[in-house]
C-alpha cells in the first residue's frame, strides 16, 4: 500500500514537472515570437486589433458600471464605518488605496479572466479540434506568432486601458455617492484626490495591469492550445485556464504590491 | 537511395502516437508534376502521411527531401520558402472560423508575399472566387458556408500561393457533383502546370482518369502501388475492395 | 457586429487614445498639484512620539497644506526627529518660535500636524531649522511664553464657560458637608448656567454660519463641513437642556415627603442610597466627559465633528442616567453626599485658554 501511494505521488510529481516544462517551453516560444511580432504584423495586426476590441472595448460598459458601483459602495461602507469621525480627507485615502492601488487592476483582471480568458481558451481549443491550427502550420504561419502573441498583446493592451477606465469610473462613482454625504464639486473632489494620489500608486496599478494581462493571456492561450483532438477537452481546458489565471493573478498581485510598497 | 527527377522523397519515415505505430518505415518518391492517389480506408494512415509531407506532423524517424533539400534543420527563411511550395487542402477546408472568407484567403498571401499590394492580392482572390461562382461568400464567415463552399474556399487558399506540391485530403468527400467537376478540372490544370499532386482518398472514382499512380495504403504501409491500370489487375482483396472490384 | 469589425481599427484607436490621454493628464495634474518639480525647503521637527506619523503626513497652516513629513526616526532622547518639506510658496510661513501641534485621529490612526506660527512673521526660520512639537518641553515653553497660540478664540471662551460650570458642580468636595440637596441645587444652578452657555454657543455658531469674511474664523473654515458642525452642536445643546430639565424634576422628587419612609426603612442607605449614589456618580462622570469633550474639541479642530458625535453619546448617557433616577422608586428618599468626587474642574481647563 505505501509503495502504491509513493508511486502515485511520484507519478503525480513527474506529471506536474512535465506540465511545467511544457508550459515553460510554450512561454519561451511566446516570448521569442513577441520580439518577432513586427515581422508578422501584416497578418497578426488584425488579430491584435480584434482582441483589443473584444477584450477591451466590448467590456468597457461592464467595467465602468462595476467600477462606479464599487466606488460608490466603498464610500458608503467607509462612511458607515467612519461615521462622523472627521472622515473628510480619509475618504480620498480610502479611494486611492482601494480603487487605484488594488481593485482597479485586480477586478479588471477578474473580469477579463471570466470574459476573455475563457473565450480565448475555448476559441483556440475549438481551432485545434477543427484543424485550424494545422491549417496555419501548413501555410507556414506559426500558431504562436499568429494566434498567441497578438492575443497576449491584445489582452495586455485591453487590461491596461480598462484599468484606466476602471479607475476613472470608480473615482467618479465614489464622488457621485460621496456627494450625498459631503457635497463637494467634481473639480474640488479630484484636486483633493490628486493630493492623496502618488505617482507610485499609478505605476503600481499599471504594472499590475500589464503583468496580469500577460499572465492571463498566456495561460488562456496555453490551455486552449493544449486541447488535443476532442471538443470535450475544450471546457476542461477552459476551467483550468480560469483556475490557473486566478491563482497567478493573486500571487503576482501580492508580489508586485510587496515590490512597490513593502521592499 | 535516390531517384532521378525526384520532387519529393520520403525515406524510412516512421510515426507513432500513444505507442501505436501509424506510419512504418515508409520510403516513397514523387516525381515533379506527378498525380498520385493514396488509397486507403479509414484509419489507414493516409491523412497522417499527407500531414507529415505537409510539415504539420513531424516523423519520429526518417527524412523528407523536397527539391533536393532535406527538410530537417532548415533556417526560418528556408522553411518559409518550402512552405510556400507546399499547400495542404484539408478535408473540411479548415478555414479560420473568426475570419471572413476574404480574410482567410488573404492570410497566406499576406504571409508569403507581404510586398505585393493588397489590390493585386484582392484581384487574385476575386478571380478564383468568380471561377467557382463563390464571389457572394467573400465577406461571409466559415460558419455561414456549406460544406462544399468551405472545401472550395480551402482549395482556393491552397492554390493562391502557387504551390509546387499540392496535398489534398479527401477532396471529393461531401462535395456536390458540380463542385467535384470544378475541383477535378482545377487538378488537371495544376497537373499541366507541373504541380506535383498527392491526393488521399477512400475511392479512386473520378481521379482514375487523371492520376498517374495509385498507392494502396494500409496500417501505415504501402500495400501495393502502380498505375491505375496496374492496380486494377491486382488480386489483393483490399485493393479490389477499394477499387470496388467484385 | 459587422459595423464593429469594419471600424475595428478606429474604435480601438479611440478607445486606447482616450485612456492614454486620461493617464497622461492625471500624471501631469498630480505633478502640478503635488508640486513635484517645485523647490522645497527642508526643516526639522521634533515630536514626543511617532503615533500616527507617516512619511506623507501633511503639515497644515490654518488648515491649508503647506508641506509634508518626509522622514522620521527615534533619537537618543527617545523623542522623534522628523524632516518635513515646505514648498517655496509657503516657505515664509515658517518663522522663528513656531511650534507644531500633532493631533491624532483616533479612528484612522493618522495624524494631522498644524503649524502654530511664531509671533514675528518677519523672522523667517533658516532652512534646516528646528520646529518643536508642543508636546515636548521646547514646544511647551513656546506655549507658556505665549509665543504660539494653540487654538481659536471662540472655542476657548466656550471652554471657559464650561469649566466654570464644572467648577460649580464640583465645588463641594467635602463628603460630610456635601448633602445631596446641595449638590442638586448646584446642579440646578448649573442647568441655568449651561443653558446660558449653550445659548451663547448657539449664537456664536449662528454667527459663524453667517461669516463670509475670509479673515475671520479661519480655523473653522478648515473643517470639512461647517453647517453640519453647527447643526450637531445645536443638537447637543438641546440634549443638554433636556438632561438638565430632568435634573430639576429630580430635585423636586427629593422634596417629596414620601422619601422619609424610605429613609426610615433604609437607615444605613445600603439598599437604596448607594445605588442612587452610583447613579449620581455616573451623572457626574457624564458631565466630566462633556467637559473633556470641549477641551478635546479645542485641541482637535480637524476631528471636531467626530468628537461632537462622541459628545452626543456622552450626553445621551447623562440623559438616560437622569431618567433612571427619576423613574427609580427609591429616589423618594434622601441620599447622602457623593462618596467620591472625581471631577477636578481646574484640571480640565487648558492652561492656554483665554
């Protein structure tokens, strides 16, 4: 019995190691092709633009609504928590800390994982099943340079752009709700906010958005491309893509926050 | 081992998947401008052989020589050049589902001929689509097309890069008679232009009149080969079955 | 969808350019607003402790931010040495004999630091000069010598009145001579005085609300919401009045002859008197809290509205206590003098108040 358990653990570890090696190979090739992107821009630009359109522009309404609602909720909760205790300037600190530093990039990443990460995995998985990847190979086009690189770039660009919109919408939502508690003009609100906002907050937020975009795009493409033959593999790979993306986004968030604010 | 006038030479090709040998120590030569039909039943390995020749699958062992160039250890530029010389037509067309027909057809042209103006490329695409009465599907996506339209579009995509080797998997499967006629006509035209044609099929049917060579394929091996007349005389039960000889 | 595909490049271009514009715009605004490229002068500060200090704690003057703490460390004397920068525009506000008043927000744990400007605006402190906090001896000396003034005048006068009230309430420290009735008479007196005080506060705050002159009442303008504050204070006044009306009722209850019966039944006061005594101690405590509130109010202008909220709770407790006494059937008897007098009105009175 113990021998069987040990064997099972060993097999599992070997499988994990093989999986990691495979991902690293994929990742390495993706990085290499990213540097060669300009050479294939004629065929890949269309994919890139459509990825930004789908992941970024089409998610703008959703992101803005969520951001405005969250900005408002933060103010309401903050106000309830702080009561009347001289919370005026503190609200700006809360908004900057919660929305700009943390939530903007994290929530945008979550929404993109749910919306585009799944779509990318499913699309690429189905492309494998329908021999579309092989069709590209037969033409001589590297699927990584044509399908993966523009998608990853597209997700990064969309994530970066949406983070800006999320921040603006979140702060506007915060202002709109705080207006009920502390009637203050939009201009005045933003100037007080700018006082609390440090350049490092903006840089950390956008570093996160770029890194998250990179992680989500790469993982979604990898899982999609890992589909071998059957359509039944597609949803399984999509789930794996979501789980891995969420895990990595949180790990990277902690690491980046530590780099910017702790170290 | 080498052949005169060899366009494509496969030597000791072996390919296995999940421990099962799908192609076994296969050596074949295809002359320039020849029209060969690989005849085999489902799972005989003919599609895999075509994919190996097309550079989609890589053999475990053996080598492929194309135009006297060993396809192993090629530079990126050499590989691109060889890819342009070889075109593959998939059974179901394998058009990219997120692109329109026009974008699908433009893709290999943009990749292999980035310097040619878009208008010239569009002219070539329109010419082919008009020839097959498909100009109205130009802006449609694959999901909106019939099986025959997909296959013909895939065929046009393969022809647009002016290949020297044309690999076609089941060209007449699920294709209406008119489209079949158009396809055969195109293959005859390509043959006359010295394009090496290799077709994978389950039935010789309409190719018999035009092809030079038939290879009877089973379990990843060539069971028998020769001109259509020669294989017709075969006593092998499988050959007889594939040729519908009672 | 076809429209989107047709104009993909244009849509994506606008989508990204607007976002980049917002980003660049906000970066420029931050740079301007935070005066990133404006010359800054470094001064030294010393505090008793680092409670609530951070590297970006603002230094305010008249409620307006003129600089920020850049770094701080514990020195050998176990006080905190800090550096702060002041932008060029406000460099002249840092004059000799100035002090700093660090006030900590009890909720957020953050501090606000108010510059208390020295008496002579012409004597500009050279760069690198030390400005002590008024919680360390050097800073206290500035206060004692009247070189800096810690608070605004109106609050101070309010505190004086409140202190007097508390003194009246606590004048009778003699346990034996201090009979309950005397205490209650004092309380009634206090009620009258407190009413007057609160009327005065109300009038003052009405004036504040009308005040349009930027030179006057600057301390209050620094508060986030002036109107709210006044409203809260008026509510507070109403609460105090209510409490004290109940005190009057309580006093008449003691005059009730039924009380003698109770006194006979409980000659040692074990059963009835002690609990009532406790209740009264609570009342005294509540009033002490109110006194503290007003002192605190004076020191913590930025947290004023929060403190008033705290005061409202205190007064609400006082009101409940009095209600308890009134409703207590045992009250119809005598109560001995208060066991302990905790309140020391003079202690509550800040030295610096006018």
